[in-house]
C-alpha cells in the first residue's frame, strides 16, 4: 500500500483523531451519497416503466411487421406469404387490414381504427389475454362480430349484452361531399360487438377488431392488406429474422422488428431517461462541492503535518497525493453508501411493492422498478470522475509549492 494512501486513511479513519474535521468529512460523504442513491432509484424507476411499456406494446405489436414502402394497402398476392411462413425462424403469420373509420352506436359517434384480422391473428398476437368482457370470437356461425377497446366502448357506451349493431363508416374513394345527403359519400357496414379488450389508454381508446373480410368489404379492397404480422419462434433473433423475411419480401416492403415499429416512441423514452439523469447529476455535482469544504478545513488543520512531511523529504507531489486520496476516500465512501441505499430501496420496492399506483389497472398495482448494472456503473464512474477533478483542483489551490516550503 502506498504511503500517501496509508496517511490519507489514517486521517479519515483513525480512532485517535475524533475531531470536528472527521465529523465534517463523514457528513460530506453522506451529502454526496444521497444524490447517488436518488440517481440509482430514478433510473431504475424509468427502466421499470420502460419495461412495462414494452410489455404492453408486446401484447399488441407483432415480433415482425411487413408493410409496403409506398401506400397503405397492397394486394395479398403481391407478397409471397407462403414462403415467409415456411422460414425456420417464423412460427405464425397473420394478414391484417386496418384503417380509420367513423363509428356510430346508438346515436353516439367516435373516430376509431378498424383492424381486420384473419383467424391466425390470435397465434401471432396474444389478444385473448386482453379481453375483459366476452370472448375474442370474431365469428358466430356465419355472422361476423367485433371486439372493441375498453376506452372506445366507454366513449360509445357499448355493451355486448345489448346486442345493438355498431355502424362503421368510411369515405368512398373519389366521393364528393357537396351533396345534401353526405351519408351517400360513405361506405357503411354494421357489425355486432361481442367482447371488450383492455390494454392501455391509447390502444383500447381507438381500436376495434373485426374479421378481415368485414374490413375488406368496408374499404372495397377484395384482397387488400395493410401489413403481414409475424410471430417468431421462441429464442429467435429478431434482427436475423428481419433480414431473412426482407430477402423474401423484396425491396417493395419494409420489414420492421417490434422496437422499430415504435422507434420514435422508444427514442423519446430514452431521451427522457437520460435527460433526468443529467438534471439530477447536476445536483450530484453541487453536492460534491461539500467535499471541497472538508478538504479546505483538513488542509488548514494539517499544516503542521504538511511541514513535517516536507522536512522529512516529501515532495510537493507526494503531499498533494495524500490529500487527493483523502478527498477520493470521502467520495468513494459516499458513493458506496449511496449505491447501497439506492439498491436497498429498489429491492424493497421490487420485493414488497411499497409505493402503490393510485390508478386501478389489471396490469400492475405498484410502481415498477428494474435495476440495470450498466446504469449503476455509469453513475459511479461519472460521480468519481467529477469528484476527482474537484478534489485535484482544490488540493492544487490549497497546497502550492510556495506554502510547502514555509
């Protein structure tokens, strides 16, 4: 062990030197440890919320989506669906056609999105677990049925037990709205709601599931599709599967993984997370200046020791290193204490769910928390780097060569 570190440790931990300086050093360690704990807790909460959002969208978005580069609808026979379904990494595929429509139910109107799906859709997206009333049954014999989002059902006051039809209207292609009877400019079909699903406010507030035959008839697209949704085999690499499907689909189609389908959304979440990190990190930097006060008072208190070290042959660099290590010991003590406190709070929340979310939802009842080792490492490295700069600058100012030679 280097002599400078040994002296620094003695200044901080020696039982024979209980003084105000030692007390201030411990208070400084506590002052810098609390923001470190806060950073770990905040980033872990963001990780938990991010994971929750990914899980929610994972229940609605497919592993892979194949969509046209141009336009919103393409002909089913223009894509080699059979070859895609036979790829080793593909477990199931589903044809989807969706568009916005005017929904009318018992005199109430709302703009929503009609998603027409084929019978294989439930194998690609686990919609069965979303249904909170009724069943995900889009056919009752020869009669087509709809499953409506809970938010949409609330807006239109839909209840499957009432057995009233839901009117779905879309504008006719090339229709003119100058007529005195604007209803003639719309294509209109009726369908009976058979169930209600719940996911998140944005999704179940606008989506309605119908058979793809209903949507094709409504839109006048006998073989139209807006996307091909794909579920991958368990453990399959999404990037590798995307490339394999893109090779079959060709350049006329975009092949997107689940995260690429919501790329802008996940990018914004990441920006928010690290924006919060830098804001709170400024608090850490300010708190780190408490170490400056400890160093200044320690150096003033140890001027006699500084002269003794110089008289014994110590160089300016050696004396400075003693106090630099003293400052870093205070910072490390605070960092380790803050890390332990932050991880303890996260563990308590993960294990016992102490802090509850006031809203009632079937997905979760307490704030989600997820600790990532990478985040903890970034916090500790950034914190120690800032403190090293502050301590080194403080020691350089307080112990010039001219003072050592006094």
